[in-house]
C-alpha cells in the first residue's frame, strides 16, 4: 500500500468535527459468520451514534454498533455522530 492509499484509509476511519473525536480503533474489522461482535470505537462526544451497513447480506449492524455477520463478503459500516462527524469502517466477513 502506498502513502496516498494510507492517507485515504486514515481519513475514512477518523473524523473530527466541532472538537469531537470519532474514530475506529480497528482499521478493518474481520468477522466470522455467526459470531457477533461490537465495533471498537473511540468517541468523546455526546449523544448516540448511528450505524448503517453498506451490504446487509454480508453483515448487519444494530443501534448499539454490534455487527451480525451473515455470509462471506465485504461491507462498509458508516458511523455517524449527532454533530455530523462520520467515519466508514471496512468489514470483511469470512465463513
């Protein structure tokens, strides 16, 4: 991976807005079908985060940030804070 790709990846997993930090501790989440796991985030803001999966056939994510892997594939989990800070966390699901 070259330096530009590293910089782009860092921008996808960390966002700062209005002095609020929202970042993913894991650059990529690796999940196994049937094994639920929570996203590992660092968030120092107030209010609840919202979560959306780009590929609900591979994995879903609930309101608490818990991933439920359904089948092998890739997804991008978008996490949004009330102040509009947003990050995207890649998820790789294996069987």
